[in-house]
């Protein structure tokens, strides 16, 4: 490229060439040059959080009388554009960078300063002196992790999980009288209704929602105000509390200042806690997805209990084959989230003295887990559970020949006699009722009463 493609910027280390059309400055450019590692930039949600934080900080600094109105309003206007995603291409830095995320904080400071300077006239806006006023990368980046995660949980994940739970509950009600063979160890067991089976799924998701919501008191506590090491040097004593209140007003999330900046900056325990709850949700989704795959298996050589909506051809060589693609995608998301949790767990251990130094990778993995779970929960609800149909004939056939139904006779004929009936029925491939009629003195009417599959789903002692 010609020299006209670049401009000269400088920082405390000297001069450096920066692309002419770039909104960033010298420190960002050094990081661009140093960290050509993965090609993965920081997530959109994280950049949005930085815009929100810098905007709230500018507003608070004006109210505290430490930032002039002209520069402050210019910064607020610029941060709104950053938060809205209008300048995302100017946030190119790799996730795998300095562990404090200083490069990304300075990327935000430089871009915002550039935009604000264009608005402020003769009052040039400096990235450190004005945009970063009262802040340090060491409290900004932990704050951005909490803000981005809390906002994404509120706006995306919890609504998606609630939608999934409601969809399962509606399907459970719809199939409440459909009786099927229960299974333990993948082997035939006593009958359940399909509605009862699905109610277990719904409870898993409802409990997952409660687990995620329970992290809020720690997740909503913000490190901002601790500045470099937790002491709050160079920040107004009211700065952290006021910025937290401003962020709460702008996002609807009940943010508050941390009651101990040293904990909030040296550790990432709240992120680890949230990730652990996301992992639990992923485990629940894996269970539900695998149940759906088993129930849908076949259509001839598998269980064939339900038919999932046919979404796309399932094979490049076998015409007519249709696969359970959404449950498979759900299982892969679950695997990814479980892997992300391990990365976050390891990264959470990397708090040395006053600062954790794996902040960018924590942010990236946490936000990816939230996004993946939100998106796949809606797909699972709308493209699998909502529209599956029940193969009633297949369910009834399996029920009629289920030797485990004899369990209902235990209180009348005893376990040993019941076992003999079950073995003979299975060996002869005959219904339990027929064999029990031959091997006991119970009438057919009494046996039908005792072996009624629908009645057996209600529990209690029969006979």
C-alpha cells in the first residue's frame, strides 16, 4: 500500500502507521499487529457493553463536575453509536490478546475519542484523559463481562428458555392421556403417559431458569470504581456507584457497585458460577434431545413412538431418509457449552493477586454459551417439540406386550408368580393378560382392571 493509505499516530511508545480510514489509534494498531492469532474478534454483545459503560461513565463524570459538558455530550453520542453496532468493523482485536483486555479497552477509548472529537469542535477528546476518565482496563473489562452477560441473559436466554418450557408444557397437556411404555436402563418399564414424560423435561428447563436467575446478585455487582488494583485511585468516590445506577437505568438490569472491588477484579467467580448454571441447562437440553432422538428412531427398526417434523433430506445417498436434525444440533450446542465451561473454569483460576488475566477468553466463551443456548432452545421448541406427532398404534402394540405390566399384580399374586408370568409372556410373545389368565385364578375382568395401563400411570398399590 502507498503511504496515502496510512496516517501516523503516536502513543507513549512512539509513532506507528494506522490505516487512514480506521477509527482506532496507536495502541489498537499495536494490538492488531501483535495478536494475529485466531481471527475471532470480541463478541458484539461485549462491544455493546463497552459502549454502554463508556456512555454511562461520561454522563456520571459530567454530573460529578470532572468532565466538561461539550466533551461529555460528544462522548455520549459516540458511545451510543458504538453500543448500537454502527462501528463494529473498527473493533478488530483478537480474543487471544493481553489477559486484562487492555487492548480492547483502549480500542473502545480510541474509537470513541475519534468519533467524539469530530463532534466536539476545538475541544479535542483524548482516549485516556476523557473517555477512560475514572477508569482502568482492570475494572472496565470485568465490568463489561458482567454487563454483557447480564443483558444477554435478560434479553435473549431467559425469554428463550421460558418459551421452550411453555412449549413443552403445552405439548405435555396435549399428550396427557397418551399412555406409553416407560423405560429404565433403555429397557421396558411400567407405563407412563407421554404428558408425564414431557412434564419432566419442562421441570428441567424451569429449574434451569431458576438456576440462571439465582446468579443475578453476584453477576449484577460491578467492578467499575476499583480502577487499577481495587483501591479506586484516580476515580471519584461516588463514580462506581453512580455508573452502576446509570447502567441499571439504561438497561433495565439491577446493576449495583461491588461491595468489594478486590474480589471483583482479582477473580471471575460470578462468571464461573453463571457458566456452571449454563452447563446445567446444556445437560438438560442434551437429555431432552436424546430422548427425542430415541422416540423418533426408526421409522421401522427403531422405537418409532413419535415423528418429528421433517425439515430436510437426511442423506446424500439414501433417498427418503429424514434425520432428527434439530435434536442433533441441540446435542452439539450442549457439548460446546460444556467445553466452554471448562475453559471458563480454568480461566477463572487465573487471578493472580489483584487481577484475573484471562478476561477476554472468559467473555468470549460465556457470551457464546448464552447465545447458543438461547438460539437452540427456540429451535428445539418451534421445530421439534411443537410439531411432533404421536404413533398411537406403535405405542399400544408395545404396551400390550410389555411383560413389566405384571408388576401391578405383585400385591395380589406375589413377586415370584409375577416373574414367571412375565418370562412366559416374553418368551411366547403374548400379551400379559392372556398368560396371567392361564397361570392365575383371576378373572379376565379382574385382570383387565389390574392391568389397565392408563390406571397404572396414576401410581398407588393395585389390588
